[in-house]
C-alpha cells in the first residue's frame, strides 16, 4: 500500500515561513491535498490538487508537488496557524485514501 | 451551508456492535461520494470507508473489511457505518466527510466510539 511520510514536528517563529513536507514514492504523479486540524476540532481543507486554495483560506498557504516530495508552505506564520497538518492522496491502484502521519506545527 | 452531523457513538464492549449516522444538509447529497475517516486518541487520521453516490461501489480499509459496512439513504440525506465485532483498536473519533473522489472538502464534527470492557 502507498505510504506518505511527514516529519512529526516543525517549529517556526512568528512572521517566518514554515515548510511541511510529505514524502511518497513518485508522489509528483499524484494529486496531494492538505488539511489543518486544531485541537478538539475537525480537519479543515487548506490545499487541494497540490496547490489550489479553497475559498476562505489565506493566500499565505500554498502548496507544491514534484518528484518524491510535496510541500505545504505557510508564509508569514501567525500564532493561529499552530495546528496539526496532514497530507493526503488517493491511491488509485487500490482505490484507497491515504493520509500522512501528520505534522505538528509549533509557533515559537 | 454544508453541514454534516454525526451521531451514534458511545461506549461498547469488545465484540459488540454500533451504528453511526451522518445527517447531511446544504448540498445535493445524492451527487457526492461520502467517506468515514477516524482518528484514534492522540493519533493521526485514517480513512475507513467510502461509498459512491448510488451505493453501487464501496471501499474499505483492510482492517475493517468484513466487520464494517458503509451505506447511505439518499432519500434521507444520510450516511451510515455499521460496525460489528468491535475491537479496542477501533476506539476513535469517527468523522463523516464529503468525498470529492480523492479529497475531502467538508467534514462533520465527529462522534467518539470507545470500545472497552
């Protein structure tokens, strides 16, 4: 089955740029989606199809995907961005949805 | 406004059964795939199952195959998850989510299932 690998944690100072990676075999050939989850809340979609933003998501959130790594980039990080972030793909070979293990973003 | 409201969670003994429901509103339910996704305490997200618009296709994660059944009633705008032979490792918050056939644009608030004696 397809595996997505994320770093357990990323720390960043306010106003700086956070980059959260998602590794997978030839992930660049798949569409990657990203979710933000704050404590006690349901996940919220922040990026879909590698780099598209849903309405209501700040432009500070962006995504890219190439080769074996997809990246969620959060510019000008704010305290309110502190959350767990999950990448996700659809493995068409098994018709299964696959999530990464999640990355806890800490704003210093 | 799209709303997904789960219900039916609770405490159940190992080997027991539970049926989760998800009431959908604010969109044409019959036009979308739907999914169940779970999250064990302190753990990450795990896709459980999904179902096609008309119920003709269903897919499950290997760990629940043969024990869980996903279904829907488009007339009632509702999604269901019948869970049998429950195990301690099924303990989790269960979310229903609108499935865009590859990603999720709306999630419910979740319902907690605890399997314990």
